[in-house]
C-alpha cells in the first residue's frame, strides 16, 4: 500500500531541481503529466499540481529578479559611462544600444530638438538600416515622437501603422515604412520639466510593451537627459574658460600697452626736458615703433628724416587734422602736428603698414610731444627775434650813430655784422594790403604786415637771420649765402606759403657793416617800389635783375655789371671771332634802324649788315629789337662807349 506523502516526494524533488537549474516553464508541467502516467493517486496528483503552481510562481519571481538585476546593471553601467566619458556621442550611443538590448527590440533611437529649424532630428540610431529613416525630421505634434515631445509623456503602440492616436504625415510614415517598424515606444528626456529629446525603442513586428519596459526606458531617458545637461554644462564651462582666457589675454596686452606707453611718455618727456631737438625726438619715436620717422614743418619742408614721395601727403595731413587722429596714406602713417587749430607740421611713419591701437596712440602722442617742442622752439625764436629785431631797427634807423656799438650788440646776439649779409625788403603784394589808407584798409594792411613779420621769423628760423617791421615793410637780414636774385625769389615764394597771400620782395646788394647794411636796405626798398610800379607785385628780384632800372636804383651804379649782363654775348663773340657785332648794333641804332644808312656808316654792303644783325638775334634772342629790350641795349651801348672813352 502506497503512502500518499511518499508517492509525491520524487515529484517535489524534481520541481526543486527544475527551479535550481532555471528550466523553462513547460518543463514544470511535464512533472505533473509524468505522475499521471505512473498512475499516482488523486491526492498525490493534487499535491503535485499545487507544488507545480507554487514552483511556477517562484520561477516567475526569480526571472523578474534576474531581469531587474540586468536592468539595474545596465543603469549602473550607464551612470559609469556618464562619470567616465566626456564625449556626448559616446554616452548617447551607449544608452541607445542598452535600450535596444534590454527591451529586446530590433532598433532604438534618440531625437533632439533643432531650435533653429523648429523641429526635431535623429541624433543617434542603433539597429537602423534605412537612410531615409536615419535622416527623418519630425515637427512638434507629428507622429508618436512629436506627441511625446508635445505632452512630455511616454507613448507606446503595438502597431504604429494602424494607430490613429498619432498625427500621421507622409514623410514620417514613409520613413517608418522604409525601416519596417511596427511596434514603437517613446519616452521623453526631461530636464527641469522641459522636454529636451525623445528616446525610442521599436520592433519590426507587432508587440505590446509592459509597464516595466516603459519604466526601464524612462530610466535610460533620464540618464540621457543628464548626459545632455552635463555636455551643455561642460560646453558652457569651456566657453566661459575661453572667454576668461581671452579677457585675461586682453588685460595682459592692455597692461603691457599701458606700461609701454608710460615708458614711451617718460622717454619723450625726458628728451624735451633735456632740451632735445626735433631729430632727437624723431629718432626716439622711430626706435619705439620700429619704423622710420620724418617730421615736416607747416610747408612740408623736412625738419627730421625724409619722405621718399610727397604725392598726396598734403591731403593726408589735412585729413589727420580734420579727424584729430593719425591716418593711413598708402604704406605710410601721417599725423598732423597741431597746437590747437594751428598746424605746426606733420609726422610721417614709414615701415609699419599696420599699427595696433597701442602703437597708433603712441604715434599720436609723439605728435603732441613734437608740437610742444616746436612751440617751445617758436617761443624762444620769437623772443630772440624781438631782441634782434630791435637791433635791426636801430641798424636801419641810425647806422652812423654808433657803428661799433651796433656791431658789438650784434655779436652778443650771435649776429656778426662784419660779415656780408643780404637785406630783403618785403610787403604784402595786393594793393589793398599794401595800402596805408585809413580805416578798414589801413587796419587790414597793419594786420597783414604783422602776419608777414611772423612769417619772416619762421622763414629765418634756424639761421642767424633777423626780421623786423620797419616802416611800411618787413626787413630781413639774411647771412649772405648766394645770389641776391635767387634768394629774393625763394623768399617771396616761401613767405607767400607761410602767410597765405602774395608777398613782394626786393633785395639789396650784399653788404657788411652797419652803414653798408642800411644802404643795402634803401636799395632793396627802391627795388620793391620798382617791382610794384612795373606790375610785378608778388615776385622777388634784386636791383641788378631789373636791368637799367637796377643801375638807376642801385647805390653803387654797377655800370660794368649792367653792360656785361646786357652785351656780354656780343662782346664775347667779337673777342673770339674778331667781328664787329657791337659796332654794327650801335650804328644800326644810331641810324634809327635804317639798314641803308647803317651800311654807309659802316662802309659795308647792306647784306653784310643783315647777316650781322641775324647773328645778333641768334646771340641775344628774337626780342632784342622790341622797345623795352632795345632801350636796355642802347643804354648799355652808350655806357660801353663812355667807358671806352
């Protein structure tokens, strides 16, 4: 007789073995079937059936625990990836791959919003084979993913193609069809209540997703959101560090520029205080800026350095003056040297096509220092010229009163009156300016004469010359250094540029000693008046250059010089060739320009007279017979005849 308890024991042990080995569910039902085949009593079969039911419950619980363990392991691994990896793509790919493996789906993918385009795009895919699907873009509210992004809630469908809960579009449906997807689940990536993406898992066959699978995918989505937030924080941190580095570099560069500017200012200031000249300042600035510096005065004449080409330089100086800053002119930098609105000159930098702000400010500061130096020099020169002007006034007013005392005063002022000097006499050329009339015209003439006196001081700046107002004119005492005619012409041009109006200049002969200098001034004054009468206002000339008028105006009556200048080519030709051109010309004028009477006077054939006069024209020029020139020639012939007698 069988014991029921003993009859059920083998089956119970077999169920325990199945639990321990992790056998499939179908294997548990086989234990009960085997007991029935062996003819076990009903009580034993009932006990085995109850035990099988309990074993299946334990088996299901163990399987759930294993799956939960695998899910937790995946989540821990994902957290480890987040902690160890700084590459956002690597982390997102790992999350999508784990979602696919844990849920056992054919594909998994993740979409992110494109703020610029206003839609979402595929960021990462795993298991996808369709290019069309991989490049799919979804608008907000479209498809399953659009609904998840809009509502911030997870959605799942066993068959997306027939599910009317979602807004189907041709583009989305074409992509899903091309990939062959049927069952889809999507969960939101939430950060601070805001959807920043959607994580999906999908199968190519119908399937229902359990709540546990939805929860698992939500956990992975949370990790993906953390990864995105961490990546954004890292990007923001890198950007902040880059901005901080750039700001630090800017501060460092600014500090270096300030320090360099201070050193440059101290160096330039020290030069000025030590009495340096313009070339010294130019050399210092050239060393600081690693270029070549030229300094020009108000007329463009070089005070230091040189400028290879002055083309367009005046326009560049005017532009710098208008802007109040240095300007670029081709390969040069130009900075106007200003004292208020008074233009003192310009600085020109060569060899530095590009200037940063710090060097440009340094160049402009050098222009200010140069303006200060030029102002100091002008102030000193004006003071010295006032003292010297008093000497010149006394010299021209009473030269015979105390010649020795005047010479001694000049020596103390650095002017050696015993050496030859040229005396230039200048006045404004326009009649209204030169007129001494009362009222407005007289006031204008006085103002212009004062400007001319100041311009004369600047014209003589750097030389041992003296300038002073004397009577209605401005007198200039210039160390003799060349031809009086050329000196007067250059002075007229330069003074006109300095004053801004035409200036007439008459030059006396070179003179040494107070009396001779005073006489030379009188000769220059007569020459000035002759230029005015002859309609040559605005020019410069000497008495000698005025021809016979110069002989009449000059104190020395340089007859030989006049004859030589007028008849010199004829006299030289007669001396070399033994001809009688001078005698023929005299006979021609004495006979009133008659060729017949002249040939009788000379006892030659008329053709000979014509040939000789053609030679005269070749030597003197075609205008030899015009009234003004013929008058000079006749006067020279008379003086030459008197000299021979």
